C-alpha cells in the first residue's frame, strides 16, 4: 500500500488563495450557526474519528490499570512499574520530530492506519504474554511498539481532524475531542479494574484493548477524506527541502516564530510539569485525608468529571472572545486550586479543588488545541502537532517524576503547594514576556495569519 493517496497523485492545479486550505476548510456549512454546539459532530468523518479515539482511549486507560496491577503482582517491584512509563515515553521523545516530518509529506489517513496496526500487534502481544506468563523483556518490547505507534498516531490524528471539519468548527472539534478523552479517563480505569476483579488476570483487558484498536482501524479506514491536503505545486516545489534535516526541525522553528502558539504550549508545559497534584493522590488519600482506596477512586475521578462538565459548557457557549486572557485566567485558577488542594485536610474541599482543577485545565486544553489548528498552515500541521505531542508527553512524565522527587525530599504538601505557586508565577512571566497572549481575541482571528 502506498502512503500517497491515488487521488493526490494528479490533482487539479489549485488557485493561489486555496494553496494551503484543506478541503474541509474551503467549504463552511453556512446552514449552521457559529454557536452550534454540535457543529463538528455534524461531520461524518469527524464522528468516525472521535468514536474511534474514544474507544481507543478507553482501551489505553484499561491497559494502564491492568499492566500496573499484573506487573506488580508478578514482581513486587516499583522499579518495574517505573520502567513502563519510561518505555512508553522514549519512542515519543525520539520519534516525534521524524513523525511530524512524515505526516506532512504523506497521507495522514494511511499513517494512522499503519500506527493502528502496530497498536494491534502490541496489544495482541501483551494478551498472549499475559495468557502464557511471558517474560518481562517481551512485555517491554510490546510497550515499545505501542509507544512508537503513539508517536505517529497522535499527531497524525490531530492533523487529520483539520481535514474532517470546516474551519468554523476547529474550536468546537477541540472541545469534543477533549470531552471524549476525559470521559474515557473516567470509564476506562473503572472498567479495567472490574475486569481484573472478575477474571483475576489482565488477559481479558489486553484482549479487549486489542479489539478496540481493531475497531479504530476500521473507523479510520472508513474516513472518506483523502488525508493529504497539500497541493501538487507545493509538493513539487518543496521535495528537496522536505528531504533535508532542516525540514525535520521546521515545526520547532515555526513555533519559535509564532509567539501566541509558543506561549500557549509553554504555559501548558510548565503547568503540567509543576502542578502534579494528581500524581500524589495515593499519598494524600492514605496519609493526609485518610479516606482509603474508595476515597482515592473519587479523588482520581474528580478532575475528569470537572473537565467533562466544563467541556459541555464550552461546547454550548459562543466561541471565546478573549481567548488569551481566558487561557491565562484558567491556568492561574489551576494553580490556585492546586495550592488549596495541597493545604486542605478536608476530603470534600479536596474533592472540589480537584473538580475545579480538571475543569480549568480542560479550558487550557481546548484553547491550545484550537490554536494549533488555526495558527498552523495546513502543510505544517503534522510537524507542529508532533512537537505539541512531544511537549505534552514529556511534561506529563517529567511532571510525575518532579512531584515524586520533591515529595520525597520535602513532603507531599510542600510539593503540591510549591507546584501551584510555581504555576501562577509562570503565568505572570508569560503574560509579561508575551503580550500577544494577553491581546489574543477570538481563535478565528488567527486564520489569515495561518495562511501567510
């Protein structure tokens, strides 16, 4: 199977004005109101993608629970559990930039299909290894395959989304994508834990995750968009450039020149890196709030529940008129909620702070995701999405390590409160050094700049 779609090999010559527009961006459904909360969902292709992403995310969350439980049952080693996160993040760090380069050169739909094949093989391997009590080394090999598939699949999915909805729906699509991920984060761990309790092993969980990956493959295959929107003239003129190392790092260079987008990603990077309250939830549930495993379950669910409710509110309201200020205020609120949680010794207050923390973080996610789509030219979306995925992935893993290290040295309360204070200080610095962020209006204001 060629990575280049047959329909893309001999396309008609585009006009100058359409040079960087995806097909979905050139046609806006005028029958829908700009405030239509279901605008993105009216696209068949987007519905296929979001259903597949939702099922895949449930499988991933189930996999995390089953893998942690089964490996600890077999080895009783915290180091082995730490190795899981390391093996999953290494491919993302090493492959994200090459993945973005490839995504911008070839058919994004086919890249997603190939990445899903690797996910299916990795999940199937874990199923067989669990069934026959396979070696730890082979388990890590399967996780390495899954991590490599994620390095390509995540940015390809983000870039392909832009081809399935009209430009009017970019912000709305980011909201629904975030909602589906948060809902999966609530349902996945519970379903995974239930299956482990019923079958006393993680084999059934791995098998179900494999099935969900297969379903996602079928759904992506059913997407009708070509998945490759770069015009023939642009491809022909840039063949030599896209083969160079210079083009491989073009996503980073583009971000350094696009101040608002760079500021938004930097803000999210440090907020996740410093605001690591969720990493230390077992410590707070056991030693500070004294609520046991049941309370821990509620504490873990609270951020996702808050994120889902806020996402539904955002979807049903008009687009942000002052997106920059909204983002800054949301991250400040995230930091303050983190501080209160760190100081709280009351379960219900802590639960409320985690609920607010999740909701405010979701506002940041939606605005950043919409900025990646609106501020990035079509021919750059793969590389910019890959850099964004690299920053998000590494900040999550490093943030968890930072929280654990500072908690070990100074205690969990100091770790969480200090992280919240650091988040607020980062917002102040970004607001001062990048005034473009304060002045950012609607996310649609970025459309003409993205095409320059």
